[in-house]
C-alpha cells in the first residue's frame, strides 16, 4: 500500500472516529474501508482514487473542507473527493430537489467518479435495513442514480438493481417485511 493510501486511511479513521453506521452500529470507518477495497479491485484503481475512496465521506460528514483534502493529499485526490461529495449537502431544499441536484452532479462527473459513486451506493444498499421505511425511498433514489450513471459500469449497475429488487421483495407482504 502506498504512503498516500496509508495516509488517507489513517486520516479517514481519525475523522470518522466515534461515528457508527446507522443500521449496523459498526464503526463508520468500515464503510470507506469497503469502498476503498472495491476501488482497489476495479480497473480504475490508482493510488489517488483509492485514497479518495477512503476520504469520500469526510467532507460531508466530518467538517473537513476540500481545501483541507487538497493541502493534505493533493489536487487529484481533492478533485475525486469533490466529485464524490453531494453538492446539496447542507442545503435546505426539499429532499427530492437535493437528490436531483446530486444526480445532475454525478452525470457531469468523470467516469472514474461515476464508478466510485456506484461502488459507494452498492455498499450502502448492502447495509440498509429492508424493514426500515427509509429503505423504500433509498431504493427509489438508488434506481434513479443508476438510471443516470449506471452506464459507467454495467456490472455495478446490475448488482445495484439486483440488490434493490431483493430489498423490495422483502418489503412485500409475500416477502416478509411490510
């Protein structure tokens, strides 16, 4: 592992310290760790993109600026994190408008960022509780995101659609949760 990736992993671990995943209660760092692992295995992998995967949520969730990322990790990592950061974060617009804004941002992103966004979304779908009423909305938003950028990686698109279908089946009366 490169020094850059090690530094990004340590920074992400420090910034996410004390945070937990909503549905599992696991330390939050497990999410960027998995996303970074999947980026590492993908053909887009570079040290800068793996570092960005570790850092992909620190701007949204940890009061870290893109300027901080740029200063600590360089312009390529900061650019990637910028593309992965939802521009609507902190906006007071209605959720549907914020998510539309975020999808437009994703459609304008470079290919590598679209792939990383799909990896991130798939990981989130694996952790969501199908019984939670938010799962229905999150699946709808995920489907819209895949409609917008799924072409970036058709294998990930297929995996996301399959996971959404599985969650939706669990929510039907014949599938269990209501």
